[in-house]
C-alpha cells in the first residue's frame, strides 16, 4: 500500500490500468502514478494542451494502455500518449 501526492490540490477522479493510476485534479492537471510504487511518473497541466480556456478535467481517465483519454468541463476530450 502507498500514499502519494502530486502537490496539485484536490483529486477529482481516478482511473487505472495494469501499470499506472491516473488522477485528475480540480486545478486542471492529469497525473500518472506507478501502480506498484506510487511514484509520480508524469504530470500534464492544462496549459500544456494549448487551450485558451480554464479547462478542468472532470471525468475519470480511461486508457487502452497506449493512450489516456480524459474529458473536460467544456466538452473537450483529450487523447494523450502514455509515456
């Protein structure tokens, strides 16, 4: 068992695959943690998506093990490569 934080505020939703646990944060980030160790593997901020709005990731991320899909509060769906 592990407990970790990305230091980004409240977690809104979680998703997982065999390798990672994905967390969306109310402040507009998507983080991936190692499922085995809890280590923060990567974090994407909404500004990195080149959006002109303050998009918030509201929905649980889903994955096909190659890509992560997450929906935002203004109706956008994002597809991100798993690193």
